[in-house]
């Protein structure tokens, strides 16, 4: 699947392939033309991806080929054991988690999981967790605290599920409790937005000592579509809403609402999953190294202090 | 064949020409009875005929709860910034200015410190009139400071919520107010100071998903709309009509997320009893 702004690049890449095939098939030397076309593609790629609009980044964050939480986890761990269930109602498949090791160090992973095809998407509820998902996440995080393992959360959700049963089982209470409890976790907590970071549904697993966003992701209080429908009373202003919400990684970093941006391969995370995972892994290890130096009580104080300094007002 | 012809089609009063009805002497209850506003006020703004709880703001709640309406207001002059230079149908700072003029409030929450039947208490109360009681930086910061005051002086904290959720015009900043208020409540929790959360009509969105649901005691007025997602969104998601009473206080109590429902006329005395029981 191609996004609108990916098409001109894909067209040129197709042309390049044809040229290569032609050169090979007919045994003619087209190396100069191939080189020039390759250069052209590279320039176009750079131009395109360095000048993406906010809405285009939102589109990239939802790209059908984009790696999801479990893709990264299996890529960066040697061993991984998935853990299921909230011990109360059921196992929420939109929220996954488990113990894994990165270079021999055990980490508790928690994250929202989306599906790749229609069947999986339904099973994963499009990455929209129910209250039992947030309670499962908290159970796993408390377990990590008990065994002294650091926590890494991978955030990728279009929002907490707005369903009837979700309300009956206390969606608001489940998220609220996670916020409060995550502040008091004695182990290091690293949170990474890997796709969509929609509102309370994202924040419910995003209280951390370090909060990072991948380069082509978004994180805000509402999706551009919903914002458009509420403020402009139509779905047609989503591009405008995306601009107004200042929801990209660089916007959020500029406003000091996150700690860092993790660079993606040219063209987006899905273009080179292996390298993306490598960068993710080194970011996690580096952050852990830094956080290990701080005493647990101090880490908690700093975590609280960081979030409490967020906000702009006139006193 | 009509008897007469209307020349203008429909009623066409532009929004800016619409006028708020001035506060009169008479109030029409949902049942249709006309009562004197003084009678309504003396009844804690509850309609005497069907116990309907009229929506009220911080001014009225402070009058009801603080002894002799005596209280010290904290952070009275705090006002909103415009960090994102947000513009929808009008610029955010113009919207704020206009709302301050119209409501005579500086933002959607006020904090008072005073006595309730002799007990010291810190009360933060939201005002729905101010951009739907939405939570932005000012709301988050004022609540955080109210909790700081509670912590420092070891005084119980009462939060009265009435809000449509986070304020969109402050986007990421609004979202982080959920985190900020929850962080402070974690400290209050650790210090063992009582936190009572009163949910009133309506309490939804990011407010429900943070401080409103974190009380040692979560209590509500009868018939209030309480939920995370709004009813319209849920209806669209499930493609069905919602059951009667869905997301009402009574529904939320039934599902185990409220400790009790309280009639506003008994609010002050019941809260006092609760504090007394915790104190003894």
C-alpha cells in the first residue's frame, strides 16, 4: 500500500527496476543512466521526507506496513515470554506484554498491538484497549517492580476503546489508576511512541522517566479527525487540525512534552525494520544506563517533577 | 393550502445575536412547575418537585459547603497562555478573553480553603460555563497547587468535577495535565490524606480518566452523566442505541465505580460525617 506522497518515489523505483532488468536482459551498459536515476531517487526521497506536513506524518504513523510492538520486541530480544490476562476479566489482545531480554538484560515489555490483516485487526481491536488491557498492563508493571526489572512501554493506539462494555468496566478508572501508579514505580520506566499516541489511551501506559517518540509518529489529546469533527463540525479539516494540534515528535520535543526523538530510516520505519529496531534497542540500552545511576526514590521524584512542570499559564 | 405564509424560512438568529436569558426571579423546573429562584437556592438548587439537580458552578458549591461562605481563594488570578497559537473558528486567546468577560471567571476551576462544619477542607470546583469545563494548563496547575496545599497543611481535599474533558486548544499540554494531577494525587495517597472526588453532571473524557476517578471516595450527585467516552461516540462505535440510564451516576454505582450517590441537600452534612469518621 502506498501513500500519496510515496507514489512519485515508487514510480521512479519501478522505472529503475525496469532499467536494471533491461540492462541485464539485453546485456547493454546502462550504468550511467542507472546511477543518475538512483541519485534522483535519493534526492527526491530526502526532499519528500524532510518536508512532510504534520498530516503526512500522521499518515506515516498509521502506514499499513509499519512495524508493530511485537515486531520490535521479537527483533530486539533473544528470549521473550508473553504474559496474558488481567486476572479479573480476560486477556485483552490489544494490549500485550511480557518478559524479554535485550543483550542479556531482562526487561518487562508492555504495549498496544495492532493487526496486519482484517482478521488480526479485529482480534487486536485495532490497537484500542479495553479497561482489562490497562489493568493487565499495570499487573505486568507491578510484577516488574517486584522483581526489579525495568519497564519499556511501546505506545501505538488510536485511543482507548469507546465501547459499551468498556464503560461498564470502568475505562476512565483503569487509565486514571495507571497514571497514578506508574508515577510510584521503583524501577526505571521508558516509554516510546512507535505509531499513534492518541490521548488518554496512550498516556495510560506512557508515564515514564524517559518518553521518546519515533520520528514519524503523533501524540496528542485527540486525533486530527476527531478534533476536526468537534471544532469544525466536519471530518474535512483533519489536515488543518493536525497543524493546529502540533502533534509531531518535533513539536512535542520543542514544547518539552517528551524527552527525545528517535530517528527513523529514510522513508519511514517500515522501509528498514531491522535498522529501526537496532536504533530502538540502542536507545533503550542507553537510557537504561543513564537511569541505572539514579536511586529509585530520586527517579520517582524526577519523574513527578518532570510531568508537574508541563503547562503554560500566566500567574 | 396554507392559511398564512411565512416569509422568512426557519428561525435565523445568528449565534452572536443570541442573548443569554438574564437571571430572573422565576425558574421553570424540568417538570414544568414555576418556582421562585430564592426557593431553588434555599433548596441547594435542587428542584423541589422532582429532585432534579440544577447545574451550578463553583460560586454556588462554595456557598453550600463553606461555613458562612467564608473561604480563602487560591491562585485566583491564574490565566491561560496560548502555547500553540491555536486557531479554529477563532483564535484561542480571543476565545479565552471573551469567556472571561462573559463568565467573570478566569478559567474552569476555582480553589477555596476554609471550614466545613468546623472541619478544615480544601475544595477545588470546576465551572462548566468556562469552555465546557475543559481541562487545560490552568485547570491542571490549580488542582496541582490545591493538592500541594492539602499536603503541606494536612487538610483533606475535595474535588468537584464537572467537565467535558481535556481542552483541545492546548492539545499536548492538556493531555499532560492528566499526568500532572495524577502525580500529585499519588503523593497525597502516599501521605494518607483523604481525597474525596465528587462527580457532577457531566464528568467525562480526560477528567474521568484522571483525578475524578482517583478518590479514596468517589461520590456523585444523582442523575449525572459520568463516563470516559461520550455517549455519541459510543453510539457511533457500536452502531446501536444505548440502553436507558447508560453512564448515569446510578449506572456507574451499579458497576462498582462509585462509593455512593448523594443528594446535594445532604452533601455538606454527609461529607462532614465522613470526615468525622475518618478523624475519630
